[in-house]
């Protein structure tokens, strides 16, 4: 690939210099013995080493990134196209296991054609062994970050290259299961253009972002500030005032205004650090739900929130959004991070596609997952809380609601149609059904109400909510046994 998107191909040594703090590099690599191979293959390996300046296609070790220790595995593409033979695989497994034993976050940056064909099936099998080590690392609650460089294909992408908690790729990078040249040779036609490109995979929710290699240190810093750093002292003020009285229907109408605070305001004004993730990792992406690593008022957490402004008749809250939410829930549990969910939806998608996409089952799975998490959980009813789409993110250990928020099984207009045969009785139905925050508090559904003031803008309300969420998380964290993560 040529052009402005591919300005350079980084070597392993250049990546070490770029990413690690100066003077912190420590190699974990043991010498490679090539004596058991054929003379022809030994000659090929020596030539590859002379070209690449490394003794194998991977470099592993320890270093510090902006003050935080990390372990790393770096592909060297100049060594036989970054392919993974048994020696390279053994080096990767040893590094991953050492990172796990030492409790270190792990960074993998790949550029590989996959399994080394010269070593056949034994090398192919090693992809499973690398994956086994990576999943043991994740099971220990340790972060695994993946950076896909151009090109990353075959067994590397189909194993340890696709197992990161956070996965990004270089702009324009070729990333795919089967290399396009092999596909064309086997099928007699070229692979469709643009499919195996980083940007396309991002757009389909397979990877989290497209990030230039020069930005990699900043991305690692951002991710580890949530995944590794301790909470900082809270700085946002808690409100101790009574909200002005409003009728239930007035509150419902207020939450439907485009200018009202949304989930993105919560990360914009209530957090100092946010790294947005993208998609389900399974080929789906839905912007009506966001998943992010963030620090709300200094508290590291995973945020899963419904974006009201991106839920329209054309782009409703569908099954993919709920599967995206489940990714965030699983991430919080695995990494031992608190989970914050934000409810703000006019309702889940009602369509043939939604039914066939298992929208009801995905709501149920969200509820089931959220109610069985062991990490601290807080749910915020920020505005509209309509139907099963709202219930999917609601049953946390502590439920917060803004004073104008509401929760109902149907839109009040829908309830009015069922009971009265028209929508004109929606205000009365909202009152009768007890949808407003004070009624929810009285019913024991909501634990804490955040008072809204008459002059609240998005920033003021977001700050007030973030402060209450931080306190609710702190209370749960204080009650956790000392040997529990999070």
C-alpha cells in the first residue's frame, strides 16, 4: 500500500524509542537456537535477522510509558513479514506469562502475515497457545492493549491480535483474516477493495479506533490512567438544595428537549479523562449507546450510556446497542472496575429487524448481566426512561435519578392509548403511573435524587450528577473486602 496514509513502516526499535520513556527499555528475550532447522531454513533466518536487525519476528520486554510500567510484544515486519514460528510464539508466551506474574499491563503492537508457512502446522498451533496465555492474563484482571499495524493478517489477527480490551489500528492499515493476495490466488478474483482496511473495521465495530502510531503513547497514557491509576480526590461539589417543584408532565416534556444534558455532557464536564470504545467487537456498531473508560470526578470506571440525541426514528436503540452495552459490562467485571450506566431513552427499537435481532433477549441479557456483576455499579436515570430499553441499564446496586427524570413501561402517550383510546390523557397517565423521580424514590426504585435547578445547563447538571455518582461508588468501594479488585 502506498500514498499519504502510509508515511512509514515502523521497526521494532523505532517503536521502542517512540513509546517507552527514555532509558526504561529492558529486553526479556532469550537467544534463539535455530540449529534444529534445515540448512536452507537456517540461511533464510540469518538473512532475515540481518535485514531486520532482530533475531526473530518479535521483540518483548519491559518499559515505562509516561511513568507507568508495561510489558510489551512488538512484531518486526522486516523479519520474514512478521510471521510467527514456534520460537517467536514461545517468546510471546513467555512474555505474556511474565507480565501476568508481575502484574503488568500488556501492550501488543502487530505487523504480521500470520503463521510462518516454513514451519507448517506446529507453528499454526502456537496461535492457540499464545491466546491461552493472553486469556490467562485477562483472567487475572490485567489490561491487554492491542495496536494493529500495516499489515496484520492471518493467524495473528485471528488470535492474539483480536483479544485486546482496547484495540486500535494504524490509518489505512491492511487488517484482515486472509491476505488479499492469497484470496485472489485461491479464488481467481481480487478481494473487494476497502474491506480489509482499518477505517472500515472501525466503522463496523470490529476495532475501537484508528490512531496514528505517533499518537500511541498518548493513547496508552489515556487508557492506563483509567485501567491502572488509583482514584484521585473528588473535586466536584455535591448539591444540598431542594429542587423547585414541577409537575410530572412538565418534567417529562423537559427531558425531551434537545438542549437538555445528555450522556456525552457527563463525560465532557464530569470527567477529566475519557477513552471512548467502539462497537461490539463482533461486527456491529451503534452510536445510540456509548461505552467508555473514564474517570468521573476522579473515580476510574467503565461508563455505558444511552445517547438520547442519537436515538431517532431512523436510528433507534436496537439490539446492537444492547450488545454493545454488554461489552462494557463484561469489561468492567473482567478488569475489576466500577460500572456506571446512564438511562436516557425514548424506548427500544420496534421493528422486524429488531425482533429478528433478538431485541427482547438482549434486554434480558443486559438485565441479567447487570444484576450479577460483582463490581460496584451505579445507574443514572438522566432523563427519559422508557420501556425495556431503559430497564436494560437500570438495575444497578445504587440507582440515581435527576429530579426531572422518569421511568415508565411505555411512553405516557402509549399508556394513554391502551387505557383511554387516545393520547390526550398522557399527562394524567404519567401522574397515575408514578413515573416521576420523587415517586420512584418513594417506591424504592431510586436511591438518590440529584436536584435540578431552574437555571441548570448541560454543564451544571452533568457536574452535579458526576459528584453524586462518585459518592455512590465510593460508598460501595469502601464496603468491599480488601482482597477484591476494583
